[in-house]
């Protein structure tokens, strides 16, 4: 039973930490690109292209985490199966952990 709880926790942590890391990474990249444009305005085209490619690579991490979360979600039992497992455990008298 702990297995199912750990899967749920893994899904939450994977998506949450990936989104947090991607947000921080994109914020830092955008800050550096704006600073570079302010220092050298004629290089703004190159900086924009590099920023867009970098942002796409950073966002791919969030997409990978979402895919992993969806795959792990498929490992969880349906509600009917989970209720039956809890009933069997309650009838057996064994602890739920």
C-alpha cells in the first residue's frame, strides 16, 4: 500500500520540481538576455534567437516531467481496485502500513 502512496508523491514531486526549476532557469536566461541587449543593442537579434532556443530546451524538462508523471499515473490502481484492497486489508486485521 505504501507503494501507491510513493507513486503519488513521486508524481507530485516530479512535476512540481521540474516546473520550479524551469521557471528559475527561464527567469535567469531572460534576465541575462535583457542585460546583454542593454549593453550591446546591435546584438539583440542573436541574443533573441539564442534565448528562444534556450527557453525551448529548458521547457522540454517540464514536458519530460509531465510525461513521467502520466506514465506513473498509469501504475496507480483504479478506485474500485483500491477500495477492494482496503477492504481486504481491513478484514485481515493486518496494519495498513
